[in-house]
């Protein structure tokens, strides 16, 4: 269910008027989605769910409590507010309580497409049909997911804050496999505008990789020069910035960004000098949400600039305690790219591997952000500047902190999607990386 | 984190989309005849519009999440979510739609919407879905429970959490987190074959973790609690000694900082059931899902090395290996009276997946069995919310105890050079379930049959079939432990399922162990 800004504003005003607490925050969000799912060149589960939610947080002094539900009627809203107030009254004081924010200034959202909002289930099926027919004709097995959604969110506080954001999103991933089970290729991306999605091209990429990756050769594990395609980079960068860039954790001594002896590495050169990563909610390629967490405006934020650790996420309480400015988390991420094409990266590689994407990434050691995971859907051996053969998948054990110190060359930054890094819009380049640790061979295709 | 066969535990995953309070009120007021009327309406509309099969699920989820950090309460949140879904099979194509409003108007609208989705997808239906003959049930099933967690005063639960952290901090922890999450799941299911089923179950999910920091060296270490989530009431919380574990966790986290770093190589491993349940989940539970074998998860969760030609032939593990699927197991997170296809587990004591080391059965939902020459589903469907499509999900999948007497110490006794691993650290496995890597919470050296000092930087890698065939020791019933995860991920859109795994300690010979310390970072 989608509420317009005027409807959302009216709803939050009605809720805040009902509040008896010393302060109150109201959040409302809703979405309408459609998806078609296919496997083995045919439809499997197809649907169209929708939802709406209201959350009320009430505060008495430093006591807080939340209750969730949703209803536009006065009686139901009153029940919801009362429930949150009763929860708050039973809570002990939280010494880290921060009062709700007052009015803020927000940039307009840039991630809404009326085309996406108007897309039907038939249009989704029609977009996929030629790809499935091609796969069938080529004796390949295509599986995929094509989903569109429209969503809104708003936040309002008893101190006068109101923010509203509406956006659309598209997710498409497609896997093609050879019938003998030895080849698999993949393509995937997100966008906010369905009309910008090139479904046939993505299908062609997945099918091409499936054919080229079949009957792989077994290669010994070890440290390899690798070309990481954007999906693989998106996962590692998304996990690093989204999950590990935390000021409090660094100050408290439990982060890779902790300085030996105390304090954080903020301001120090922690990454290679060719690495710059920022978030900008108004970015044309990857527009993000206009507010973050408790209603702080999402603003352009440099996380890494020329290798220097520029910012870590910092909540309002920790900022106040440490006399810093709060730094809201990112709603979008861009890694600045370079000009080297993938073809040129291959040409300059004596021996290395081209990696399509990663799978099942988990943190092994938070101290060093050591991650493990596997390559998937296409790994190719490069010898003397040419791709020579497909190879079996590998398990990697590598830290993105270390990886971002070993970047040799970068392609242009492009919108990318990784299954492992969540739904945040990401723009990253293809990377040529030295000494990437591949610790064992996987028999999976 | 998406794309994960067993997602990381995030509080947000415990809370489904909160629905319309009017709907909650409406559903709360719906008596059984009213639910029946809505179901009849949906099923009749579906049939009139061409559905050969349809089902209607009306669900209510009640949630509570409490989290304490050190000496403060960080979160106290309650929620209720009510809604329904209509699923239709039209000319061999599935479609579904859902709504948070359980009203006649919305039921008609959603049913028509589900039909529209199915018809829109028909051009992609290369092969029509066909269902086996389904049995009709009229029943009510309620999970047995002593203490309803939603009736326990919230301040009592908050005090408990704060006391856990207090115990950890007193014992030397620098940071401590403790949380309780509770879910009550109420489902009404009706299908076009005539089933009308009501069932209720509750999940209780505690989590704890302590962290210690050595500022001089810049090192830190954490120790997560070993308490598993369960399909139980608050009596489970009352019966677990959180305070003792919190204090011990702080001491063990401190000990980790000074523990000996492992030398990589081949070791005999004795895996505690607090650890082994997850290895079972990843390397036995997921590979034996039939939808993976059929290629239906190829684009996301992956396929499996357990292809249908291996059924009844693959020597999955040693003769000691007996794996049973059971959705009637007491305390199991996957335990139900009926699955979300309406298949009964009443009086069903489960089925073997691996028998004396041989792969003998898949897990199945409806519409799958006939594709491998079998007759019916074995009741392994689940939808994680009222707005989700039921897909094949894992039942409680457990390693059976050794019928012969065997203690943990007996397993150590025959190890000259090995490692004992407790609890779960990191976990990862490839998309066909061959290559895995697991860490843990606690690692101890085993030397000449005796348990030695603590180790650190340990992870082991293996390949599933080779690994399970390397098992040569198994604990008896007295060593049994029921672990589990509340949030196993699969499907597109991704769904999270709660599932338990029983295990006993087991010994594995000559497994590859690596050292995970990186000296080139920080």
C-alpha cells in the first residue's frame, strides 16, 4: 500500500496528536510488489504481495518503548500509541537515550520511476519470455527472478521533524546452466527504472558465460591476480562499508579501524591511494534514500578518499559523547572507478583469474574483516594476456581491507548487484587485484 | 545479507511486515465460522475463475523483541502482523496474492489478483505443474507449551537480560549483549481439496555475546552464547543457566586473547553438538532438498550434488551416520501439526534422509514427488509469512545418537592429535553443497586422548561426502543436543525459515584445518 506525501503527513500528525508521552517518533512504510520467478526455462512461483506498517516509539524521560501495527482509523491509532506508551513506562531508563530530532532539511529523492510503478505482471513475463526461448533453443537451462516494487517511507517526531521518501526498485538476476551441469553463467542488477533494464542483454551474458564456463579445469588454490567483475566487488565493498565502518566500535577497540593503543584510524591512510568510496543519495547512477536511521538527512559522505579513512558511521549518542558530528549510515555507495577496460586488464595479466561473482560470504575474523566465500557462475584462467580456459570454483579467504590495498587497475564504476551485500544501491568498478587468496577448490558448478 | 543458506541473525529478520491494526482486530474477532466463510469465498472465486487447485492461509504473528547492551535496555518492541494469501494453480501455472485486510472485499480482490498473476505467467509455463492426490484434513493443532512468553511480565524479562549482562561484566567482559525474541505463529489453512486446519506454535530465541578488548595490543575477542533457539515457551528460558554461561563466556573470551594460534594441517576433530548442528544443516539438510535437485533454486540458493540418480545409491557417510527428518520433534523450530501445503505430521515420526550412511530420501513439498517417480510430498513446505508462497523448506533434520554407549570423553580417548570445537563461528558452503568452511566459538587441543588448552584462529574445510565418510565416532543419547537457526534463507523473494537440528558429538578423522589469522591487516 502506498501513501502519498500528503496522506503520510496527515497520518503522522494524527498519531502525534494522540501521544501522551514526553516525546514520540512515528515511522510509516509500505510497498507494492510484483515478481515472476523462473527455473528450468519455465515459470515456478509468481506473486504480488503488498504491505503497510506503522511504528510508534514513545519516550518518558529516558524510557522508550515501541509498538507496531497500522491503521488509519483514530481508534486503532490510539491503541497503537497507548501500547507503545505502556511499553515505554515499563522500560528502565536508557542512559544513552537521545531525544527525537527536530525539523531537518532534505534533498528531494531521485529514485522514483513512474514506469516501474506502472509495470504489470504481464510485462514482466513478456520481458523474460525471449530469454527463456533463447535458452531453450540453445539447449541451456535458464533460471531467474524479475521483481519490481514501489515503496514509501516517512518519519515524523513530536519535535517537528517530517521526512517522506518514495522510490521504485527493480531486481533482475538470471542464471543459465548447461544440461551436463558443468557450465553456469549469471547476470544481475538493480535499478529504479524498469525501462532502463536490458533483460535480453543480461540473458545473453548469462548464457554466454554458461557455454564458456563448461568443462572447467582444476587449478591449484593459492594467491592469484584476479579480475573481479562488479558483482563480486559490490559484495566485498558493500559488506566492508555497510557492516564494518562504525566509529563507536573503532573507538571501543573492537574494529579493524581501531588504532593500536586506543582510538580509531580515522584520517589515516588505511587503503590504497587509488581507492575512493562515497555515498550520495542524489547520485544519478545509484540514487539512495533521503534519510537515514532516526531521520538524519542522508548527505554526500566520503568514506574513503585517496586511501584515507575519512568517515565512520557515528550515532547521535556516540557523537555527543565524543564531541564529534553524527555520521548517518549510507543509503547508497559509489566506488570511484578508472578507465581500464576489462579487455585491457586481461591483456596486462600474465597469469590470473576472471571472477564473475561470489556466494555465501561470511566473516571469519572481525579483527581483520577476514571474509570467506566462494566464486560462482564463471571463473576463467588468464594466461599471457588471454582467457585460455574455464576453471573450477574456489573458496576464498580474503579481507576487503587487504584487497583495497592491492588494486592494480579499475574499470568505470557501474551499477552492480551482489546477492551477499543486501539491497543498497551500489556502483563499483571491475577491479584488477593482486594476490587474492583462494584457499581451496570447490566442486560446485 | 542476502543469498545466504543460513542468514546471520539480525533482529529485523524476526519481525515480519507489520500489518494493518484493523486487520489485526478483524482477525482477532474472526471466529472459525468467519474464517471458513472467507476461505470458502476465496476457494470458490478461484475455482470459478479457472483454478484447478487453490489454498487460503490466514495468519497472525505476534512478536516481542528485547535487547540489553551492557547495563542498559536498548530495545523493547512488540508487534502483531495479520494477513492472508491466496494461492492458485491455473492451467498448470502458479499465482498468488496477499493482503493485510481479512475482509470479504479484500479476499475477492486478492483471489482475482492471484488468478491474474498466474494467467500473466502462463506464457512462461513450458511444463504444467501437476499435483498429487492430496488428503483433506479438518483439525486443530497447538504446540505443547508450559509458559507462554507473551504472558510473562516484560519487566521480568528485562531484568533477566540485564542480569545476564551484569554477570558477564562482573566476570570481566568489556561489552555484553543479551536479547530475547519471541514469536507466536497462528495459521488457518483451507484448500480446495477440503482441508480446514488451525494451528499455533511459539518460538523462543535467546542470544548472548560478550566481548573483551586488550587496548595494548589492539586485539579483541568475543564469545557468543551456546543457547539455541527453540520451539518452546518461556520455560526454556527459565531452564537455562544464562548467568553461569555469561560469567564463563567472559573468562573464555579473555582466554581467547592469549590462546595458542593453531598450526594449519590435518587434524582429527571432535565436534560438539553445539557446533555440529550447523554442519548438519548446511551439508546434509540443504543438499537433500528436492527443489534444489530439480534446479528450482539454481538462480539463488543453488542446486545440489545429491541428484536424483544418487537416491538410494550414494554412500553419504560412514555406517554410523543416520539422519532423520522430523517435524513432530518436541522443541523443534520446524515442528508443526501440518505443513503449509496442508500435509499432515500428526502421528508421523519422521523419515530417514541418510540410513546407515546411505542417502535414502529427499525433503519434498507438493507437486514434486512425481517428478522423481514417487507418490506424495513428505510434508516439508513452509511459508515465512502470510504474504509468502509456501516452498520446500527444511524439517528438523537430526543426526541420530550412537545406539552403543559412548561419551564425549570416549571420543577424545582415541585421538592423538586433534581439536575439539564448540559453538558456531563463521560458516559457508558452496551452492551445490560440496565445499564448506566452518569456524567455532571455542577450540581446544586434544593430545593423546586428553583435552588440552585453548586454541585460536581455527577453521576447518571439507567436502561433504568425504567429510561424513570420515566420521568414526558418535556420542550416545546422553550427549544429544538440539541446536537450530531461526532464519535459514532460501527462495526469491527470500524467505527465512526456523529449523532445528539434533546432534551428538562426533569424531572426524584427518580434516583440513587452516589458520585464519591475517597479519597483513591492521
